[in-house]
């Protein structure tokens, strides 16, 4: 009897899913042998003790039943794979033998698990009914219907007719086509330049007309051009007033330019638009002299021509926002507390090691200036990170009425710094600020120099930043907008890279964005946040299912939401960098000084490694069988946040990440008391930078 029991237990190492994938017939043969040995063991046991009626009466027999049930579980999992349809008669005999002997060899709990295998898999149940598993789907190749082929004489006549009508064009490669197009554009530009030169020569040869007639003729010629696009530059600075002449008073607005006669309807429309904009210009300048800057510029008149667009003030004039008092202060000395380049007040005085700061700056004054003030660089994304926007067309007429009433109610009942929903008629958009964004910017600006980097266009970036930073205290002119001016030319998920002086500050720059893919070149600087999706159209544009925050009438918490979590991470990174810069260098025997690693990428990596430190993960039904596990995104994400991943479940395993219940690893992990959670637990832990509560992500039984 002991030999029989030892023979059955020896099958434990062979009755696994991995062995089934390697050699199914061998596993089935060994399972049949194990069932026969267990049956013989039961018969001998019953001869010794007639009171033994089954596994319920013998612990040794129940242990053998558990071994056999493990082999049946491996066959059950195998039947649910793509290869389960080809199991055939090899697996039928052991499954039917186990089913017939289940009352003697298995306990009640084990019989219930076997019955669950039968009810949850059609292929496994087919083995008990002497049926073949579900066949592979028949792949039918498309065979087009035969076409009547023209006779050789008809083909020849047709080719001759085509050759007479159109000359045969040579086949060009893509490179040749681009060269040909470039050559055609160059020839067209050369012809246009020659035509303009001829017109200038003709004008110089003709006698000059009187000044008034000359101006009128130029304006009429310009107005007569088809598809002419008009632009109006509005200069609000004092320089534009001085250009009017000494006779004009200092506080008078510039007079409107003389308008030419406009006999055509388009010219009359343009004249009305110019009058409207000059009146708007006078009102804006009067408001500026009386009380300061208006938060949002007035939109252009409705009757403006199609090409009309509102332009930003040119260089040398008044900036788009008045500079804050902090930005006008001179750069502070090492360890000072003044603000730099338009950022808010810096933290309290930081005593840094001057030699460490010089070593970190590497001869770059911009880095030395920021580190000397105890600050780092922080690059922020706009849409889905700090806010969410949707055009009037995207929200639709029903939501447009609801949002318009809410925005009006906030404007009437809340102060400006408490409003979150805005209707911006100038760019025809609704913008919803993320809860806690103003507190986030206020706190972050004390320790970081803030930048905006968005894939939106400049008009959108400026309009939205005026909502976040009406006084220019946070961003100043540090706004990078790399999107196209027209919506139909914008590229979704366009790649971003540090530019405009940020490339040389990569070692002191932290990036906060909702997308990993757009920062592929600077992934070690990135702090990824959960996307903020308030409008339903934004969720649909991203291809996400489920309701948006507006649909469920909920919003993030302004004190414990995503931005506050991110702020805590940023503060820890800032503290680690400043602590490294305060530490004295370590002298080597050679006399060389070694400074501590102060790079923000090093500090971020250490913060990530602490999130899941001590966690050992095993994945099941998450990574495809044909893929290398270590190359899967979730595997790599877990390792970047400090977890250890393995393919084998053992006593050191702490969590099993399961894509489905009922797998061998899931059942074994539950018996061992391990946490069995969904992949969302791993993603949530990495987003929150701390271990999430496993009870909220348990795999259902």
C-alpha cells in the first residue's frame, strides 16, 4: 500500500499545465495510471477496514484524491486554451475513469470542484459524453467569381485606344514623387517672384499718382483679391501711442485708419468689422488705464470675414499678462528666498553646499540660479492633467444648455478663484478645471519653476492659462504650445520633448502628464497621473467605455484627489534633491571629491522603487502564452515600482495578479492565503504611489 501511495504522489510534479502543453498524451497516461493505483489502494484499504467507504473516512486516501484532482485541474485549464479542441481520446479515458470513481477516491469538496470543471468548460464536459470537443472554426478562403476574359484581339484594341487617349505615365516611387512636387513648387514660386518683379518695375516706370489716389488704389487692389485673409494686430503698449505723433495726447487711443471706398459687399463687411474692432480697442485701453487687465479678451465681431483672427501682441508691446511683482525682482543669491522668473514666492532659505551647486550646474547659469533659489523645474500638461475642455459642437445642444447655466451660476455666486467651470466664447469651448488645481499650483510654485507644455495650439493655451494664472504669477511666459492652429490639423498624442531651454535642465526637471507615450524620450522624468475626463465627448475621443464624471454627477476631491497625491510625490523628490545638494562631498584617496547623486531622475527612481518594495507578484491569465512575460507592460511597470515578478507560485509570493478566476494558480494561492487581485490593483498602486487596498480589487470567486 505504501508503494501505491508513493507512486500516486510522485505524479504531482508531472500533472501540471506546463507538462500538458509539452506532451498531453504522456500526462493523460500517467493520470490513468494514478487513478488505477489509487483504486487499488482503496480496495486494499477496504479489505483491512470494512468501515472505510471512501475518501471521507481516510486522510491518506483524501491526500491521493487531491493529487489526482490537481491533474484533472490541469486538463480543465488546458481545455479552455486554443489547443483544448484537439484533446481527443487521449484525455477521455482518465476523465471518465475519475468521474466514475469520484465517490470512492474524492471527498465531497473535491467532487464539487470536479463538477465545477465539467460545468465551466464545454470541451471538458464533452470528454464525459463521448463527444469530440468543439471543432476548430472552418476558415473559408474567399474565391472571387470568375470574370469573362476578353479575347486577345479585344485586349489589343483596348490598349491601343487607351494609348491614343492618354500617354502612359511612368511609375514613380514616393521619393521621386516628393522631388517632383518640390520642383513644381520651386518653379511656381520662381514664376510668382518674376511676376512680382515685373509689376514693381512697371510701377516704378509709371509716374506716381497723388498720395490719396495711390492709397485708395492699393486698398482697392487688395480688396479685389479672391480669398483674401485679413489680420488685425492690436497693440496695447505705449510704443504704439507714441507712433501717432507728438500732437496726440498721451492717453488718447490711436485713431482708426482711413477706410477706402467699399462699393462691394465684402468691402462694406470689412469696413464694419474694422469699425467694431477699433471701438473694442478703445474700450480695452480705457479699461486697462482705469482698472487693469481683463481676464478674457473680447471675441471678434460676428460679422468679421472668414480669415479674421485675433493675434497676440507683438514683441516690444505690452505682454499678454502683466508681469507679477515677483518676476520683476533681481535674481536671488545662493540660498535666498526671492522668486525667480515669474514664479511665486520660494520656500524658506535653503542652505546648500555652494560647491555641490556649482558641480550640479555644470557651468550653466540657468541651473545654478534655480538651484541657488532652492527650486527645480516642473513641466505640466494641460488637457486631462490640470483640466478638461470640450468644444461647443462636441458637447451637443442638450449639455450646452446645462453647462451654460452652471457656468453662469458659478460666475454669479462664486469668486473668481473658486470657479471651476468656464464658458469661453472666444475659442468656443467649455473648460472644467480639475479640483484642487489652484492649491496645487500655489504650493508647487514655491519649490518649482512652473512650465506649461501642451499639444494644443497657442490660442487655446493662452486662453486656458488666463483661467489658471490670471496675474502671470505661476507661468509668466513659460508656455510651450506645439499644436496646429487649426483643429483638423492637430495630431493626437503627438510626441513631446523638452525644448526652449528645458533640454539642458533635464537633470532638474520633473514632468507631470497623463500620457506615458508622448514623453518616450524623457520617461525617467515623468510622473504619470490619472486622466481627468469630465466631458463625455473626451471619453469617447479616447476610446474609453463607461460614463464620464459629468454623466455620474461626481468629481474628484480637491483635498485628496490626484493633484494632491502628485504634490506629495513632488515634495518628496524636491526634498531628496536638496538634501543631496546640502551634503558635503566624499573625498577619495586620490583627492577627487565625489558628490551625492542629486539628479531628479535618480530621486524619482528611488521613490518608485519604494512603492511596491517587498511585493512578489505572479501573473495568471494576464500575459499571453506566446509572449515573453518580462516584456509585458504590466510586468515592466511592476518592476519599475519595486516589485519582484516571477512565473512560479511559492511561499514567498505575496500577490497573484489574475485576469480570470478558476485557474490553477488562483486556486492554489487562495489555499495558501495569498492575495488574488485584478490588474487594476497594480495600476492603481502605481498611480497613487502607494499600495492600494487589496480588498477593493479581489478577483471574484
